[in-house]
């Protein structure tokens, strides 16, 4: 009897809901936009920091540059995808953008 109840419960939970609903759309959209702004600000700060390290510590520069470039190039895409998956946008983002190599910020050192 428990197994039958579990099967019925699971099937109704997964079969009936085909759309995603965000608890509070205005709040969620605001949170996504704050995260988008944070991605942009952090990427700019880390890019400047990496460029300052380029001549003194190339290994550390590459680590920081990788993070900065991911935030810069993929952050906005992730925010757009969050809005799409949250049901707040009908436009599905295309494939994630490619991230340039860290040497673009670290002076070509490898």
C-alpha cells in the first residue's frame, strides 16, 4: 500500500507541473539584476588586480584572470539563463560564451 501511494504521489508531483513559477517574480528579478551588477563589478576589480600582478606573479595573475574573465563573459549569460529558467523571460539564452585565455590580462605569459 505504501509503494502504491508513493508511486501515485511521485507521478502527480512530476507530471502535473510543466512550468516553473517563481515565488515572487519582482524580488527574484531584482536578485538576478543585483547578481548581474556584482558580476560586472567583480570582473572589473579582478581584471585590474590581475593586470597589476602580471609583472610580479604570473601564476597568481592567471588564477585571478581566469576568475575575472569567467565573471565578465559568463556572468551576464548566467543571469539571463536564471531569468529564463525562472519563467521571467521567454528568450532562451544561446550557448554560453567562450572565455578568453588568461594571458589576455596577464601580458601573454604562460
